[in-house]
C-alpha cells in the first residue's frame, strides 16, 4: 500500500475508532448508573480511599502536560485539516512551542522519577503481584465484580497505560523532531540526523523518510487522542477527589493503610502479595 492510500485509510479509520470509543464509554457510564456504582460515588460520596497525596511537582508537570497535549492535538489536526484560511503559520508555531514544552516535561518527569530525592519509579514498575491482579481489575471495570485489586499506589492497568504513554511519548517526540527540515544543526536538519540517513536509504529518499515519519506521527496523535479520551473519562467518573486534588481544587483526604480500592482486595491479590 502506498503512502497516499495509507493516509486516506487512516483519515477514515481513526475518526470511526474514536467515535466507537466514545460510544463505548457512554455505555460504560450507563452501566455504572444501572449497577448503582454511580449513585454510590456521586451521591453517597463513597470514593476510593488513598494513603498519600501526589507531590506538587508531578501535579504541576501533569497539568502542563495535559494542557500542551490538547494544544498539540488541536494544532496538529489543523495542520493536516485546515478549517480556516491562513492559519498554518500560527498553528505550526504553537505546535512547535507545545512540542518543546512537552519534551522538556518528559525529561523533567523522568529525572524526577529516577534521580530526585522523591524518586518514584518503583511505583510504576509492574511486578508479579501486580500481574496476577489484572483479571480482577478488568472484572471491576467490566462491572463483573465490586472488588478492585490494588496492591500498590497504582493498579496494574494504570501502570501499564502509563508505561505505554511513556513509549508513545518518546516515539512521538522522535517523529515530531524528524519532521523539521530546516538546516540549523551545523548545516544539517533534524530530519537528516534522525531518519534521513538510514530510513531514507530504505525508502528511497530523505523526503520519503520524512513522509513516513509524518505518517507514524499522525497515527500516534490519534493514539493519544483515543487514550486521553479514556483517561479523562476515568478521571471524571472513577475517582473525582483525586482529579480535583491534581488540579488544586480540593485537597485529597488520605487514610493510612488505604490503597485506592473501594472494597477488600480479592484473595488472589492478597495471596500474591504475601508470597512476594
């Protein structure tokens, strides 16, 4: 399949996938109402319990990242589908600015996770005791169980999605910088340095290498839009107190010994934790 045809298919498929995702989330919330879980949370105020409050710096980086990702999504879509005239220079400039901020945030967050005094990388690693709770977590979100296995600060589904976000962010940054064709790096361009010399040799030219990088960048953009849609939905329905705390609207109430679950951990999770 040539690049042009592939991009046409992508323009058709991804909006449909996003619409299907939005419909699925609407049905999911309807089930929350039917099963009584929405009443328990929104009316009775029985939200998940937490044993710690997120530190200020991660919350600041998270807020910056979220805002800039929205800017990137909007400006990126405009660059591909301009819906008003003569806006490309402005939108491209905003896109580049947001791209730099997100890249700095990514490096900053990685430094915080691995090298700061508050380093928290261990909170995101998936261990055996996390993996064995995956079935229980899926049952909870699928309304087949009221028990939400949670043996650490984040459950296994959260950890997996965060790791996927990290990989996608790195790939998005790489392909994004590979789109820059201005020769401002010692007489060469980021495209030549990142993809032109090797991918260009495989596909026929540096220009075609740039188009492949642009296609991957576009696919990842839709991936972020779909995943962020799910993330926003869960933030607005599953744990409002934590979401409000992240944006500084209401301080999160903590209970020592809690791990963010509403009901006792299922036996499999307890058994796995005790054998670690």
